[in-house]
C-alpha cells in the first residue's frame, strides 16, 4: 500500500495578515457587549465567586459521607470504595461500634482529593449508599497539600447541593 | 490402595480416603462445609451430596469412605462409582445453599470473613437461587467475645460443628457446644468458661463462615488486600509452618500451613500472635555508639574495630542455618571463637506443639557443632578485643559492660561490641556499632526445628530501612576484611546441605514441608495425623 501525500496550501498574500479575521472577531465581541448592556439579565456568564452555579444532576463534585439520623456516618467501613478506587486515595480505619447490630464503623475516613480522579466508582461501589458526590463542590483551593485530604468530619459536614437529595 | 471412579475417571487412592479427598487428587473440588481432614467426619452439612452408583438417593461424599474392593473373580473393581457433575447434584447443592442461608444475616459488609467465606464462594459457584422465604430471619447474638482470641456471631453460623469437634477431639477442652433446637440452634460456650485454650485461634481458621472470627485481626484489613507467603513461625523451636498475610509490608496475621510432619493443620495462639514482632520494635537504621548513623559509616566503624583484632562471635538461636554456617566460616577464617548462646527465658510448653525453647533454630547449634558453653564464653570474653553479637540479646551485665559475679568483662564493654540485631534490643542500644538485620519473614533461609527438620521460608517483603540478612551482612564484613567467604545462598547450601546429610538438594529444591536431617530423622516426629489420610492439602475450604 502506498501513501498519498496531499499538500495543503495555507493562507497567502494579504490573507496571511489575518486582518479581516481580527475584524470579524471584534465584531462578535462588540455584538455581545451591546446585547449584554441592553439586557443584563440575559448574560451568559456567572458572577463567580459571588454566585455559585448549581451543577447538573449526576455531576461528580466533592464527596460527602451520608449521615444516619443521629448524625453518625452511615458508612460501615466495608472498604468497597477503597478497594475499587483506581487512585487508591481512600484510607479507612475501622473500629468496633458499641452497638453490635452496627458492629463496624469508620474511626477514620480520609479521601485525598489531590489523588482522586473523580471517577465516581466509590459511589457506585458503596453497598449502603453512604458516600455520594452530589455536593456540587468543584473548587478546591488550599495552602497546604495536606489540607486537600478530606477527613471524616469534613465529609460528614459537606451537604448535598440539593435541599432534597436525590 | 483402592480404586475409585469419579465423573468417568478411574484412579487409585490410598485406602480409607473419602470421595472429597479422592476427587481433590484429580482437581475436582466437591463443595463441603463440615468435613475437614483434621477432624472426625460428621456429615451434617449435606453440601457434599454426590451420586454413587447402586446407592439409594444422593450420598454424602465425606462419609463415602473408599476401601479396596474385589469382585467374585478376585479382580479389583472401583470402591465407588461417583458422579458429581449431574443436574441432580447441581440442584441438591443449590437447595442446600438455600437452607444454609435461610436465616443467614448476610452482613458481608461488616463481616471479616468476606472474601474467604464458604457461603460467598459456594453461593457464586453452586448456589445462585432466589430467596423464597418471606418469614423474618431468626435473630441471635452477635459480636460476642467468647475468649481472648475469638469473636462469635451466632447468626452467621451454619452449624457445621467443626469448632465443636475441634475442641472435643483435638484440644479435648470441650468449651463449645451446639445448644437449642430447630432454627434456634446456635453455638454456645458453656456457662462460666471461656474459649481460652492455647490453640483456640484454630477455630477461626476452621470456621468456614464468619461465625468465629479473630479478635486480633478484627477489622484490621479486608482479606483481599492481603498477600500470602509461606514461612516458618519463629515463636518456638517447633517451627510450625505458617502463611504470612501482609499488606504494604505490614503483617496482619499468621495462619497455619499444613505440614503432616510438624503442625498438621494447626498452630498455637502464642505463635499466632508472634507476627507482631515483625512489625514492632525493629532496628531499621544503623547505630554508632547508640546514635543513628549512616549505614556505610557504621560498617566502616565495625571494620575498624575488627581489622587485625582478636574478636569472637556469639550467635543467637534465631539466626538461620545459613547464618550459623556463615558465622562459623567467618570464625574459621579469622580464627575467631564462636559460641551459640541465648538468654531467652523459657516459655510455656505442652505435650503437643508448644515448646519451652522460644527460639526457632537452636537445633542448628547442634547440627553445625557450635559450642553452647556459656561458662567458656564468659571466661574467654574478657580476653577479646571485639565481640560480634549476631541476633542475640546479651544479658545486661555483658551488654552494658558491667561487672558480672566472676569479675570484669572490660574488653566487651561499650566500644568493642558489634551488635547485628533485628530489633531495638538493649544490646543494640549499648553496642559500639549496631547494624540492622532482616527477620525470618523477610528472607530466603532455613531453620532446623527441635526435631531436626530443616524448613525453609521465603520473603514476604523487603526488610525495612537498612536491614540486611545476617548471611549477606557477614559475607560483606568478611570480604571487606580481606578474606571473602562465599555468601551466596545456593553456594552456602551446597556445603551446608551435604554437611547436614541432605545431598543433591539446592535451596530451591527444599520442599515447603521441609526435610529431615541425618541427625534429625531419628528424632521424634510429631504424631501422625489421626483422621486425615495424606491428601490433607484439602485443609478445609480452598483458601
Ligand atoms: S471518585 Fe474515584 S478516584 Fe475519587 S475517591 Fe472515588 S473511587 Fe477514588
Ligand atoms: S459469613 Fe460469609 S456470607 Fe455470612 S456475612 Fe460473613 S461473609 Fe457474608
Ligand atoms: S461457628 Fe463456624 S465452625 Fe462452629 S459450627 Fe458454626 S459455622 Fe461451624
Ligand atoms: S456432609 Fe459432607 S461435608 Fe458436610
């Protein structure tokens, strides 16, 4: 089989200055500026960070641990999420729960958000629906790497972005 | 020998074997719960139902014992013609699974057995029925500590009675029983007693489900994270064969490994917990005069203390046979006197596995002709410039350079003690130079148990920090001192093996169940397994 080489001719002469294209681009900008000034409510952008966007359902944001009615985590420390996690970023230490019908609970539950690839496998794997990524939180900024490790208390305090979690 | 036909294959098995054991020989696994090669046959779980030609209905494979059979012309015929691949058997297994799980809580989420559970395994392979019962499940007691080692969950129990048979026939302590009737049946511990015999941990391995779990291992790790390597328990001189279960170089448990000549299927609780010594209190970095120092500097300091000096070597009974051999070679090369000593306090002993000598390789002193005369050592020590203490914790009067009753031990005081140590012992702290060593679970090495059996271990992971195997370290010291001694494992074994009367064997060829030495063969070998019949590798479920 032989390869067919085709020469593509780029812009030449006056066109290579892109002057007309610049004018075209400016026209778009000016058109939007005028529309936005005439009807500020219809602006497409968000006034971040004053305004936060509600992410669409199914968006995988920062994890949260679902609490029981008494506020303790629903998590049973079965390690399914830690097992399935491709980034190996979930670290759970299990302990003996005083109630033998609950038996096992996470004494420590850490997720390293810097390692996390936000695949959502942990949510899929959880047999008791104790971990979710429906917080809608997509911005992470800290001064220390270690602060990117979300601990149990933090994960429990994180809320769903919907008042009525779905 | 008896003939048997299973699924159309006819083959010979030793007389007295049952169909489960026979099938295992040709790689057929017959699902079973209550049968264990180390326990008397009970036939209560009905999981092992198979078709036997000529018998009415399905038969339990575990109680179909094969004995030589001849027809009237004197020709040998199969003792049983078995089929286990038929639709009838398949239905029976799924039916039995449904009964086993009828009242089962299925709390695999919090159950430590998950991942190595007989119910999970057989549900996936031969069960897969739809739960039909609408009756609420019977509730029983959960998470009951019944002894220092064992946690009982009555709901998860399938009443196979392995644990009861173990305490009745193996330890003969009888703490457990099955109480109640019908679906109220449960494992109970007799009032006022604890499951507190020296072998109680074995019921955890025996229990095919999560009804009896280890309190020590409880919630530490999910079993599927563990990597398993065969090794030897160094808890006492019996040298029970173990499996080292570790994750990320942290050992989480020991489990006994079947060896018909040493420990059969079992191990004692003391040994079971001795894995902790691998994780804790290790010497990881070299030291000079008690302070952490770069390894290279510590070796240089040690060499300076040894070069051209009159030194002696004292080696402890935890050192492997290869280490002893190297120490002896070094002693011969440098005309250094060698003693094999230890100041370990004796531990509890019994008639069975537990020995009072808590070191794995004291027999090695005898096999390699290493002097164990403490008096001679104490007499000679003052005349030495330096002393290499190899894997031995010296008594404080020697380690600290203090005076013993017989007089001064000035030369071994402080600067001239070179400790090669696995742990942060008193000796390592006091020594002029301390170099870290690898422990048994981190090495290719052999140990001779109290019966003179040479057993090998393979490394589960790399030694921590700067630690090296004693054989390698001694080889390095000898080479740097100008008189190289072959330190390669196979080279050492070529000579060591022939000296021990184990000829034509390389280290790689030593079987995992070990080999008797010429001297050891005459020694007492533990009682033959009473119930099993040699195909004992079926030590319970395929785990
Ligand atoms: S989202 Fe994926 S990478 Fe992140 S914690 Fe869950 S399983 Fe791990
Ligand atoms: S015993 Fe087995 S099936 Fe039962 S809860 Fe434990 S892991 Fe699950
Ligand atoms: S506790 Fe385990 S070994 Fe004992 S009868 Fe129940 S299932 Fe069998
Ligand atoms: S009845 Fe045969 S193994 Fe239980």
